[in-house]
């Protein structure tokens, strides 16, 4: 049985399995946090070039987050030591920044979550490094289409499974694999909360979407099969068949008539090429 909880500004928010419903003040706070996330991803676009290290990009994320009056939510999260995740080529998610340099032809996902005034703005985008193959570009394009098709299903009265069903149908017509092991999630004052947003699901199933719900949609789409494995570092997830993987993520809120995307690019840099 799905439980919903209406949250006010004075409430203590617990990760208790309930789906939180928020009011106008929370929407405004999420707009600010989401905009900062989007501005950071916008600023990275000209910096993602061959020869640049992922550690350098992570430094930029950290400084921009702090300059924006926020802190990186990932820094110190469950022992994680960085301000972003950078996932290259066959890395599905949670790639760790390092002295590794980007190479011509790479595709890379950058995932940021500034925590601004107690609210999380969570978003990720794909970037093309130099001259990228047509098959990689198509994967990136289709993955962005999956995200936006999923968002189109996010409206009051719909079911959470409608989002995953739409994403899965679109990806699988290209014979791409939809990752099951990682999913979107509720957020707001908590980084990860209910509900889990599965990207491969059956329409008409799952919790009913209600105004005031905040969550991410973040499909991870593989060029090959859907299977992933976790590396020994405990964070980095890669495709089992070493095929390319792509991901886009937005944070959204359900409104009375549809949904609001909190993390849209102010510069219109929604998908590459930027």
C-alpha cells in the first residue's frame, strides 16, 4: 500500500518509505537548486575536450557549486570523495573522477547534485568528446528522447509504471538495453527517497502520481544488452558486454496539470552537440 505524506516547511523529513507531497515554497526551492545544477552542466560544455582530465572537471563542479552558495551532495555521501560522477563510454553510472584524460571519440555523462539551502538539484547530461561515431551519437540522441518521453508521462493521475513503460518501448525499438539495476528516485530535502522510478516497467502499475511529488527520471540505455556489473571500487557500474551506455537525468515536480522540470538548461543546451 503506497503511503503519501504532505510536507510543510517545519516538518522533519525522514526516509520512511512514504512519498512526500510538497507545496509552493518547496517548488520554489527546487527551482533554485535545479537551476544551479543546470548552470553547472551548461558551464562544462566547452570544457569537455580531448586531453582534459575527469578530475579537472570535478574540480570545476565543486567550485561552481560552492560559488553558487551550495555544497556538492555527493561529497562525503557514503564515503564518496568527489563532487560529481563522470561516466565514460561503457561506464553506466557512478564513474569516479581521476587523472584519467578524455579521448577523441569518447562519450561521457556528468552527474551533479548541488545541495542549496537544504534542497537537492539532481541532473546529468551526456557530452561528446571530439569526433564521435554515428552509433554513439544515435545512442545519445535516443537516450535523451527516452528521458523526455518518460517526462511526458509524468502527470497527476498517471501511474509511475507509465514512465518506465514509455522509456522501455522507445529504447527497445532500437534494440537497446534498458538498465534495471539503477533507477530514478524521490528527492527534495533528502538526496534519495521514495519512490523508486524504474525505467523498464508495465504501464498502469505502481504508485499514482500526485501533485507535489518530486523525483528524478534518469534512464540508462545501453547500446548492447541491459546487463551491468559493479567494479571492485564499489561505485563504478559498467556494461557486462562492454557496449556503450548513455544517460540523461532531470529532477521534476508533479503539478496540478502535468509536471515542471527543475533542471532545464537556461542556455538551451539540452543535448549534444552543444
